[in-house]
C-alpha cells in the first residue's frame, strides 16, 4: 500500500476513501499514475506510483495525516541535528499523539534548550529545499554496513533481519523506517521543538540514557499557534505548580521521592473529599473499616499478589520470625475481615469500605507529582455478594460513579470494559464459563445504563473482568479515576463462604470498586480541571478578609473572621502591612473563592464587600447575607 499525502484545501469527493485516482499521460512513461482526480479537478501527484499499485490517500488534517507529518518532521529534525552534530547517533524517532520525539546520543556533547533555535533554523533551510523522502529496501548486510557506526540501529537491524530492512532517505540523511512519509520536506512549514528529557535506550534502565527531543508539527501556522497556546495553558494548570502556589502538598528528597507530604490546605481538601464520598457510601449501606498499612508476606502469597505483583511492591521486611510488606492494595485485608465471621445470604451484598493507605514501587521516571506516587490513599471498597447479585451490584456502583461525576461536572470520560484475552487464557483465573458469564453480565449492565463504552481485550485483571473509567485531564493525560472489578479468585483463595437459603455453604463473589480512586490522583485531576479554582465547598480557604488599613479596620476584620468560622466557613484574615493591591493579588494566587475588603464604609455600616475569584466586580452585603450565601454554596456543592 502506497500513501499519497494530500494538501488540506483539496475537496472531498465521492469514491473509495473519498478520492478517485486516475491515469494521466506521462510523456516518459505512460504506465505511471501521475495524477488524482477530486470531483472534476485533476491534481498533479508529488509521487509517482507504478500502474497497478494499491493507493491510499491521506489528508493533512486527518489523524493519519497528522501522524505522517510529524513522523516526517522527526526525520527532518534528525537530519538537521546530523548537520550540526556530525557524530550524533540516533535511536527511535516516532510520531506521538501530539507531535514526535527523537532519542539521540550526543556522545561527549551536551544539548540544551538554547540549541533549539539553531536546530529549527537548519530544519527550515532543509524544508525549503523540498527534499524528497525515498523508501529503500535493502538486505540486512547492506543495512549493517550503512549503520556500522551506530550500535542502536545495528541492534534493531539484527533483530529484524529476517523481515527485510526498509529505509527512508532524504538527501544526505538515511534512517531505518517502515514509513509512510509525506512526499518531501517542502510540506513541513509549521513546527516547534518543545522540550528535552532523558530516556533509557529501549526503556531499559540497564542501558545508556539518551537525549529525548520532543517537537510538534502542524499543517498551518494557526494550528501551531493554537497548540502552543494550549501548552501554555497546561503549564498554568499543572497540578505541581498549583499545588505549590496553593500550599496543597510538598516533596522532599530527605523524605523520599514519590512520597508526598500534605500541607494544611491539602489536608483540608482531602478531608472534605473523604467526608463527601463516605457520606454517599453510608447512604448506600457501606460499612467503613480501618486496616493496617502493611501485612505478612503470607497474606499476599495466599491472595496470589506475591506471584503476580511482587515486582511492584516494596521489599519485604524481616522481623523476628515474620516477613512484612507495605501493602499495595487492600483486598487481602478485607478478605480476612470477612472470613472472621459467619455470614448468611440475607446479609449479602455486604459492603466494606476504607480510605486506605497503600504503597507501590513506581519507577523514578514514572513519578508525576501526586498523580503517580509511591504512597497514596485509595477510596476502596469490596462488596461480597451472591452470584445472582452481580448485575445489580455492578449497576449500583456504576450509577454511583455517574452521580459523583455529575456532582463534579466531569464530562470528558469514557467507560472501558476490560476483558480477558481469549488467545491467552492461561494467565487468568477461573474457567471459560465463569468468564463468559461475567463478561456478558457486565456488558448487559452497561447497555441497560445507556452509557457509551469500548471493549479492551487483554486488559482484565488476572482474577476477573473490570470496568475502568478513563478521563482525559486538562493537560492531556489519560487517567483512570474509577474502577469496578469482578473477582472469583480471592473468595476461593481465602475460602470465603456464606450460608445460602438451603442452609448450605456457598462461595460469594467479590466486587472490587474505587470511586474517587486514589485521592491523591483525584486531587491532581481536580486542580488541573479547575485550574486551582476549586468549588467553594472544597476550597481549603473559602474567604480571605482584608482590612484596607489594619490599624483602622483590623478589629472589625477579626470580628468578621470569627463569625465566619463560627458558621463553619473557612476564613483567614490578612493583617499585614503590605499594600492593598498586593494582598488582593495574594488571594488570587491562592485561588481563594471570596476576598472580603473592609474599609471605612463597611466598618460604619457593619457590612462586607466581596470579590469573587477571577472577577473584578465588587458586591456589598450584610454579614448575615454573606454567611447565608456561603452556607448555601457549601450545602449545594455548587460548581463555579
């Protein structure tokens, strides 16, 4: 299949893929296709295709066209780098969702962001030359000779020698590549080198660290400018920046990487979220418990996690005649808790819930603020039910997820039904009949709820199918917030039973579920989604009281703050000697929903003047009216 890259302004017409290829006379070779027809117009092709070849057309503004443009731009960047650093060696250089990257070994040289300008300048010079991208297929021996000075390419060539080696050449630069590419560098006009990172060759920490250079390329200048503006917005939304500005959390290497410390403001947000979700769970019949943050290694051997999950756990600690491990999940503890008592079918479903402290050994490169840490808290629950109750329990939990997302105004999310891989059933627990039955029931519940979902084979847990809710964060990260997992295995491993209606012992089924998921990750997502402008009910400080002059209105400011606190409104008072404008800016930086300014008139009339975060408008009301306003916002959990 050969691919022809079409200009954006070409109109779509009916026909295969929207385009119809036609033969046109070529003075030198009449058997070549040299044009394509769109509607009544015939357009010259930039690439010659042999008669009889299959043709696929790609537009620049399609997903495929964007990928092709960025892949080609990565090769152009590599060519420019080779001109500027002749000894540079190249690893992988693929397109990615929003651009491309290239891994480069600069040897003794060091690349910094100050070098981006000269690389881009060289890229522009090469682009103007309209250098053609040419596909070549060569024997492995010839490819090894061509790349004899690049150990990274030679490694790849040896691995794929039996498949045939394809190359792409543009002028004086050649790289291993399967393609496809755009016709020439002349199509590359709107690009930007974005950032640098370190990356182990092939992601293996035993290999050398290469310099990963990220960039992006777009069909028009307007698209590039819009994307760069989006990146700037993401910087302002980054929860790591907001967390520092708002005093939410901190890290310190003396404590350890990936181990967040929650500051007073952050702990307030966590407490409010915990109360919110526990209140909802209590209303649905959940019972909350508290279990230890570590367990005996034998606990995880019994559950099967030691065999399946050991590499993601902290090392075992041997004390006296026992070995302990920091727990990565809470289900084994809850299984033991259920097993400690005799249960009747009349009790089921039994819902055990916990805000639990867990630990997982994440690679250093994967740590991302509080979005991905080594110590986190889960809004976790395990529901013990009869097999006949699976559908109703699953529906109840899915509805709870939808209710919570509605409360927070989440809209950009997808349900993913994670199924086992039918071609690799050995790595999953249970029998075919159980898996087919449970997958069918989960699918039926989703259909009944009327929610859109997609299926992902091979993504199930080893003990059962699951439903994950995938959200796209405001800065472009794909995040799993909520999950529901069906489990037949742990009841077997822990020999859990209940007495059925016939007085016989029966095996329950366990539904694992997390609504807010990791509270840490949920807070990170919320900060980025709201740009730190949390709803009033969730804001760590709801009101900041500022007297115009501390020595004049200071006592009144203290009185107002005291009354607000007595009415369960989280308020602070700023009595510093800084200028009024500075103090008000500090309220904005901290994203405080309401800033109260008290001057002579407010003191005289016993009123308050408030300004809402992000607004210049000022409103004067009585203190009682203001207290009623905030109280209602807290009660209704109104979104701003």
